[in-house]
C-alpha cells in the first residue's frame, strides 16, 4: 500500500526510518551551538539539562558513535563556559565540574543509544513475528482447503464401495469400510476445526454485539442436538459487548454443544448467565453433565487434549482451545470448575471495551 502526495510516493514505514546521518549531526551541532550561546549569554551554569538535548538527538537518531562525539563536543563547550565563568582563575573547579558533566554526558549517550538499539531490535522482532503469524494463518487456510478435497474423494469412493459391493463383502470387510469412513469424517472435522482455530486472530471485526441475539442464533443452530437429547436450556438476559459476532457465536456454540454432548444419564440442563465484573462482563455456562476432575481443568483448554473416552464422546479436542483463543482475543480469560458426576461450570470474561 502506498500514499500519494505532492512529494511523490512513499511507503508509510519510510517515515519511521532513521534520518540521514548528516542531518542528525547537523541538527545536533546546531542545538549544541544554541545551548553554548545561551550558556555564555546568561553567564551562569544553570542549564546543564539543556546539554542533553543535542546529545540525545545524536545518540537516538545517529547511534552510539555520533552520541559519543556530541558528548565530547558538549564537554568542550561546558569546560569553556565553566572556565570563563570563574574568570580564568578557577581551572581546578572548572575541570572538576567538567569531569562530572562529562561522565553524565557519556553515560547518557551510551544509555540512549542502547535503548534505541533495543527498541529497534524489539520492533524488528515484532514485525517478523507478525509476518510469521500471517504466513502460518495463510498456510493453515491453504493446507486445510487443499486437504479437504482428497478426503472428500476418499469418503465418496468408500460410500460407492459400500453401496455397490456391500452385499458381496463379508462382515469384516464392511466393518473395515465403516472404520475407514468414520476416520475420514473425523479427519474432515479436524480440518474444519483447525481452520476455525487459525482464523480467530485474523477476524478483526469488532463492533457492538448483542449477545442475546447471538445466543438465539446458536440455539437455532443446535436445535437438532437439543431435540435429540431433550436438553433444557435456560438463558438469562445477556449484555451487549464489543467484539466479533462470528467469534462470539462460535464461542457460545462450542460451550453449549459441549454441555449437551458430555451429558450423563439425567436430562441435560444448561444455564447461561452474565454479570458485570468491574470493566468486564463475566459469563457462565453451567451444566449437570459428567463433569471432570479439577486436576484436569487446565488440560481441557490444550489443543488435541482429550479427557473423556473418544468412543463415547467423539470430537477433535480443538473446541475448547478455540474457545480460549476467542476469549483472549476479546481481552478476557476462561476457566472451568467441575465435580465428576455432578456437572461443570465454564466461566469466561469479555472486556467491555
């Protein structure tokens, strides 16, 4: 992206680059001359801090050596002003004050140039990290998209094989085809979940979101699962927050579907509520399902970690990791409190701004 103006075309990042060394030295010398003139004009050494201005300009924009050069030049000007102030009779006093000032000037130049270098390295590292994250997101999207096609083909041919030759195959062969089909479907779902996980950071759409309306859409999406399980879902009044409607819908849907899926022998009962907590909104999703051991609470949000048996509770182990990333994207945090056999309560916060 470029910016067009009367002076030509220039990249926005060019404005943050260091000015030419000759310009830095010139401005620093001009500032030093002005400070020296003021020192002579006032006839007193009450503007010591002013000497740090040209040194700071040279050290910050030019680097260590220009800063040291200006430090020694400022030291010379300071000594001349100090010697002149004592009317050529206070050489020892002038030298003493000049030595103290010299130490301050040189230390200041070294510290400021080091700070500038550290800042430049940190900025370069952040830019590199941003580029790497962007490349990883693009790679995840492309890889996920390209991987789905061969899996679709595998699933299609397995279904054709089952449909056309199922009667001619024995029970073991049909069982093998069923396992292969299930594995392909799990792989497809995992790719979709990974794609959703990779898109969390790329969604920069932040707007006022009515969480009640989002929850209504989530309930509509989950209506088949709610009807099948006979779940009772209670939703209190939900606030309007600043966030991404797409991400918040995925967050609510993941938590609600988990509450329905990880149910015990009782009829599932899910309760969602929200309350103000300082500068944030605190949400809770409570269920009466199978629960989990509190010692495994942190593991629940780790990618691909599965706490429950896959054969009873199918899934990819990515849903809660995605929830955590979405909550952190909205400036909050998420955690769970649970008792095995009694249910779980997932808490998360979302910043009001």
